[in-house]
C-alpha cells in the first residue's frame, strides 16, 4: 500500500483515492457538507484553507491544504510543486 503526504505530515492511501478535486465548485461544496453531516469527512488541513478535496472508494472525503496538482504529482512520484 502506497501512502502519500497530503499536507502537514498527514498521509492518505493512494490506492484508495478515486478523485482529487478543487473545493470551489458548488457541487463539491455540497458533497463536503453532506459528508460532514454523515460523519465521513476527514479534515487534514490543520486549520488552513482547503485547497483540494480527496474522495475515497469508501465514500470518505478528505480535505487537504495542498493544491490538487500537488497531490496528483505526489501520487505520480514527482516532487515538483510540493508545499509544506
């Protein structure tokens, strides 16, 4: 199982992710709110702004302070654009 750093030392299982999206669109905000209401949100932002929303195959929603491009690059094993 491969883990990736999703910001501030938090890790997520790369093989369980099905989507990495920006939190700006209204449907994504609704997805996050519905998951929060159901107790399926994992907030890994450590109090910072959410810049990426990671959706897992277990329907959990992970909030990350990194940009979606940075998370995707870390999954691919690239180190460019790493934040924090």
